[in-house]
C-alpha cells in the first residue's frame, strides 16, 4: 500500500496519524498528549519528516531536551521514548 492508501485507511478507522517532529504545534510527550489509539510516524534520521508527511499528520509530538547539547536524537531512540510514554498513558 502506498502512503495515500495508508492515510485513507487510518481516516476510515478513526486512527490519527501522529508525527514525531519539533514543530510549533507539537505537544511534549511529557504532557500526556495521547488520548486514543494512534499511528506513529517517525521522521528521517537526518532530515525529520518530509513536507508530504507533515501535511498528512493529524498532530505532532516532540521530546523535550534541555541544555545546549544536541537538538536531535537517533530515530530509534526517539521512537522508543515516544512509545514508552504512549504505553504509560
């Protein structure tokens, strides 16, 4: 199935597509932003979500980071952290 078919399937089944991305409208995973089942969309390791993916997302979450260190995490680590927060919701 291609991306459009996936998005159509999710909409038909009332499953929001949530992107992991640092964007203005993103909610911190520490705010317990999960209220229902979701489809999670991590971005590319280097460039994050594509414009097409961002347009398709129903909402976004981000992982707060503190200090002057790196502004990104390995995509596998980031996804694992988001999934952990989802499971404790």
